[in-house]
């Protein structure tokens, strides 16, 4: 099993990579409504990792709690990555001027 330091470094790298991709998509999509629909959930996942889940993991009182929080981080990062990929694919298919109803 990887050390906590290694896992945290990997998580921070993944968080940075996904945040950069999200920022690029935010710049590419022209419609505010489309940004909200396509990117808000990914943004919320990344924010939750950064402000809640990762700090709880780093401040855990025991290895079991730490592992639980790090697993939750990994799960949220996976969701964010899926949502970012979906938004990217939508832009590729429909263009940067895509519109959303909702």
C-alpha cells in the first residue's frame, strides 16, 4: 500500500490537472447557462475535495479514518473527471456555442 504522502501528492496533482481542465472549459464555453449545467457539478466536486475531504484526510486521528477520507477524495475526483470529460465531449460534438435547456 502506498504511503499517505505519496497518495496526497498524487491527489494534489490530479486536483491541479482537473482544475486546469475545468478552467479551460470555462473559457471555451460561451453560454453561461451551458457553463452552469455542464461544469457546476465538476466544480463542486473539486471544491469539496480541496476544502473538506482532503483536509479531513490530512487531519485524521487514525489510519482507518484517513483511508476512508482518501477513498472519498478519490471517488469525488473520479466523478469530476467524468463530468469534465462529458463537457469536453459536448464541446467537441456541438461546438463552443452549445446551448443548454434547464
